[in-house]
């Protein structure tokens, strides 16, 4: 009986975590690359971000990314990363039951958890989202998943913040070649673009610069 309850609990946690907005981070550490000595950065606020550019001593030419001659003792390339923001699947009144909604993890509240779409368990019916009053509070949830300048800036700052965290984890003190990308929504029937959304993913390299 205890094993069954444990299995049910694990499944519930997995399903609910998938329903909330989250950030998927993929890090690739380069072999034999190590942070330089005297790199004392221990806070992500101290990590420098070079957006669509590279500092002196670093060369990026197509797929070639290297430290220029004469800077080998000053700069070390540690790895690269990709970031993807994943919207949550929520439900609320007077809207389609499978609404996508995004806020960063730090801005999630108890209401986000309360309004999670759990239709995969067979507990959410369409009628619930339209007439039942216990879903009404979900209509006022903050959503940063739109294409307004404010929402794009919000997601861009989230991506920069996560890039700094990735750099700190690798032992670096700078993110270079940081670039933000969007997603194009394609009509499956006509194969044409329906809309372009911005600031949903990012990538770049992590380096260690000797002070």
C-alpha cells in the first residue's frame, strides 16, 4: 500500500511540474577547459553579458570560436548553453481550457498552482472552465507570454538572468555571444507562418576572464 501511495505521489509531482511554466537549461562544458585563477566571481550579478558581441581576445568566425593568440593566459572558454522558456498549461473561466501562460519561476504564486491544467488526469472538463465559480480567480492571472514590448523585455531579462546562472555554475565570469530568439507558429494544414513570437530562447558561450 505504501509503495502505491509513493508511486501516486511521484506521478502527481511530475504531472503538476509539467503544467507550470519553467526554464529548460542545456549546458555543454568543453573538455579540458578550466576557470582561470583569481576568478573570484561568486554572484550572478557580477557576471558580464556581451549581447551579440565578443570581447577583445575572443574570435568567432562561423563555427570557429577560439581565444586569440596572446590571450591564452587571460581568457579561457568553458562551454556553451541554450535556454528555452516553457509556458505552463492552465485553465480559467471564459477561455479555452488549455491556455498557455508564462511567468518566471520566482513570480509563480499559489494561484498558478491552483489553476494548473490537470486534464491529463481526466479531472478537467470543458464546462468547468466556463461556468463553475471556483475557476473564476484564474482569469486574473498575470501572463507574460504576449508580444508586447513589456512582455518581450520581461522574458529577455529572464533569459539573461538564467544565462548568468549557467555561467556561474560553470565557473565563468562572462557570457559572450548572447543571443535571444523567438518561435514561429506554423499552420499544420498550409505550412505557412501564423505568427512570430519573440524572446523564448537564448544561447551563448561562457568564458573566464582573468582580472
